[in-house]
C-alpha cells in the first residue's frame, strides 16, 4: 500500500506529533508498505529517503504554545507536486485543520483521506470562527481519528462529525530496558521532562511544591530535562533549595529512554492543553512511577490507577502526593507494576493494526460497505480502548 503521511509541524523541532508520525512511518515500512512523510523542514538533507520537505516553517502561537508551521505559495506548490507525484492509495493527514501543510494536503488531494486530530481544548476561537472552512475539510475526510476522548470531544463540540479514538503509539520495548544516566536513579529524586519556560508544562507548580516536599524528605532532588531558560526557572525557588535542582538541557530522542529510566519518580505537572500525554506512556514503559496532574487526558492514559494524581495547579496537593510516593516503597512498586501493564495497550503493534483497519474502511469503493466497515471498526475500537 502506498501511504502518505503529512505533519503540519516543523520536523526538526521536538514534539509529540512529530514523534508519533515518525514511529508510524517506521512501523508501516517494517510491514512492507511504501511510505512517504511530508513535513516542514529547511531541506531534505539529513533526513531518511522516505521524508520530503515541505519548505521552511514560521513560528505561530497556538493552544498555549508556539507551533512552527509552513504556509503560503511555496508550500502550496510543494504539497500539490508531492500529492501528484506519489499517487497514494491513502493520504493520512495529522491535524488537518492546522493552517499548514496538513490543510493544504486535504485541499490538494482527491483520493481516500484519513485525518488524525491530536489537539484538545475547552474552547477555540479559531475553530469557532473557522467553522465553515473546517466543514470543507471534514467533508473530504473519509476517516477521522482522535488520539483521545478529550481530542474527540474538542472537535465534535466545535465542528461536529464522527471520530474513532485510536491513541498515540509507543514502541514499548525501546523504553523497557537499557542504560540509565550515570549516578542514577538516586533515591528520592524527581524528574521533569518538557519545555521548561512553557507555562502549561507546569514546571512552576513543581517548583512551588519542592520546598514543601523537602520539609519531610530532606534529600529530595529534581532533574529537569528540556530546552529553556534554566536561570529563570531556578529563580522560582528560594535560594536555600536551588542546590536540589540539576538541569540537563535539551534531551535528544535517543537519550529520552535512558533519562526516563533514571527517574525515581516521574512528575507531569502539566496544567492544560494536553489531549493525550505520550510522555506518560514512555515513562510507564521505562518503569518510572508517575505522579501527574488530574487532567482528563492524563487520567485516561493512566486509567486512574497507573499513576498517582494530584489536583491540577495545586502545589500543596502535589507536595502531599509526592511525599506519599517518595516515602512508601510499596506505592512506588505498585505504580511501576500497573504502569508496565497499562502501557501494553499503547504498543505500536496494536495501534498500527487499528490504523490499518481504518485505511481498509476508507479504501472500500462501495459507500454502503464502507460505512458498515466504519461502524464495525468504531465499535471494536471503543470496546478495545474502553471508550
């Protein structure tokens, strides 16, 4: 099968959607499919043969973050040429409503198109104001996937339509064993991984909780991995507690597994804007006990049992939960065990087949048969993922 995958975000910038599409391509290739990925990038150089650059990106603020997107006449020409030259059996577009290559690909293509929706938000002025445009995109999608129930609800509430929920995938074996960082894991150490100056990632909540934890766990320490201004982040702590924090800087993809395996406890204090939480699946696969904010998307990934949860943006409650997990080995062991069990449902071997089932439904020529297949797949996936 010839499969085209479109990423709206700059391929050279770190992000969950880029990782998801990369791994999706790798698994399809391993199964013998002909795959090509289109994404914004400065050039094709330094990328695998199955990657095509859609041109350089521009920084745009969206959903509490900064996304690097490609739009304009140049990217439009590249998208049209890419679609025409490859003649895909299925075109799979991620975030098809984003003003980037994904939207351009939907407008340019004519064959079977599948869209995966990753974003989650309670209200979106962009989606509300652009409802008419969104409908023109949705009408061209024969298959619609949401990575979580919260992502599905976001788009149903704003633009309507039916969606199948298939979560982000993870190669569990890649995280399950191997090296750790030198000198780790250290007892009573915490790990935060994310963009440290992006407020919705919640490092400020963890910084506020750290001195409270130290009152009961005197040797608590914190590893912070991710890009950003470390001095600005450290300034949030009282001077007497700043020695507890070590900044690792940007972590390359090949370093992430070892970093997560080095966590005594992994902390996800994110405050909002999360539709899934791929980092939670990676931490579970690495065997790290998880403490996370009680965002609906996080609760769904953890199944309310594979991680200890605290009230969102409540540093006092975060400190309370961290003390419980740090000081009780039985709690940490139980979280590790439940995490390893839970993460199996997100393994790419399972997720890949579910996506291929959706492809089969959109490639069926007869509309009545196609709709019947969609119904069967949606029902099976709902039972499978507990929706």
